[in-house]
């Protein structure tokens, strides 16, 4: 949608983005013409400066985020997830299974990551790590960490934050996005027993594995196999409307071959997800909790009913949904 805001000259535009950069705590110049940062209100900004990057000169993109994040109920109402998928992920997160959310730009990965945090048991210690802060949790024992803006003398990176977080004894480690050497550190955390949730740019599971295994990331296959679930999210056009859907939820079997089990698959013509009928995560929970299959299915139905009741009652506020789920998990 075209706006009525315009710049009178290139100098005026350059001055504006220089001010934006300063507000984000960074410096931009011809020698450092690209920056990513966070503005004081929480919006994320990306700037390219001068004509050395773009033939059309300086540019900037501002991504604004909801003051109140999407809840798991919002994502069910939006049909991004089905109720059965949410019940599955509730069990997976609560019972310490690590999840990697993959997808393209603006597919909603961070939104999903933030919503899934609602399934973390309320008394768990959580450490979140981000380049720019986007995650908002309702847990009391939550330690948010962000890479310092600008080029501080310490030059702290996301890799440094992941490494330090492992010494803080978190029960859940959430990294907003992995794309550099912090990826290896995250998989080391998973291999040492830390339940981890993160996002990663890739179109599908095969592309994700290829990116992880090959330079510059070079994560050993044995370490990748410690990941439990890869969740693929896409932005697609249906009937002329942009929608976001979970297209695949796949489990990774422990072992050098990286065998996978597709638990849920999206059927576009029905705009619905189909359960394969088998989940290793479910059987793992049964073996660790001692629940019988009937007891597990009864518990799954109770959780399904709770989520549907909130959908039908129009209860979708992030704080309220978090409180309801917390009360259910603590038995209050």
C-alpha cells in the first residue's frame, strides 16, 4: 500500500536512516553500510546505506510486532495449527523434546516459537537468546538475553550467549534464530541434555539437514540426530489470500542414518493436517511416565477439550491463555 510519506532528497533519506541507526544503538556509514537492529519501541529495522549496496540508494525496512504476541489459541483460530497438532506439541514441549522450527522469511517461525513457550511448565528455568528481542514469555523464571547493540569492546555474539547460557543450568534454552556458529553450540546444548527450541531458515527438512551438515555450519550428523522434532512452516497463497500453515511435523530418530517419521502432513485441498497414526514422541512419553496407552489417550483428550473450550469461548489473549495452561499443568 503506497503511503503519502516521501523524502525530498537523498541527503534527507540518509540523515533519517542515520538517526534510525543511532536509535537502534548502532552506527552506519559507507564502510559499514548494512545493519540490523531494534528501535526503542521494539520494532526491528534493517538498513542499507548508500548506492554501494543498492543501485537505488539508501533503503530501510521496519518490522513492527504485536504488543501482545499470538497465543496457541490464536494460531488454532488462524488455522496455522490444528488442535491435534497443538496437543502433540504440548506433550512434546512439556516432556523435554527439542524442536527446530524451519521455514522461509516471514513464514511466522518466531510467532510459533513464542506461542509454544506457553507449554513450558510454569516453574521451569528458561533462558532466551536473541540478536534482537522479539520473544515475550509469561514465566516468572525467565532470563532473556540479547546481543548488545553496536560494536562493544567485548564484541559479544549470539555464540557467546549460547555458550554462557549452558552454564546457567536452564531447563529450557530458546534461541530466536540460529544461522552461524551458534548453531553448533545449540546442538551441543541439546546433546548435553538441555531442552532447546529455535528457528532456522530452510524450505523443508532435506534443505535444513543439508544446511546444517555442510559448511559453514558443519554440524555433525550424530549431533543433529539428538534433535527430536522439525516443524516446517510456510506462507502460502490460497484463494487469493496469504496464509501461514504448518506443512509438516517430523520426528528424527536417534542414529547415524537420520531416519524421520512424518507425524502430521498438511493437505492443501482440505486446508487441514492429517495425523500419520504413529509418534515416537508419544511412545517415549509413555515409557518415561509409566502411563498406559488408555491413560495417555484420556489425558490427550482432556488437553484437546481445554484448547477447544478456549477457542469456543473466544479466550485468546496471550496472558490469559498462559494462565489457563499453567493452572492446568499445576493442577490448581
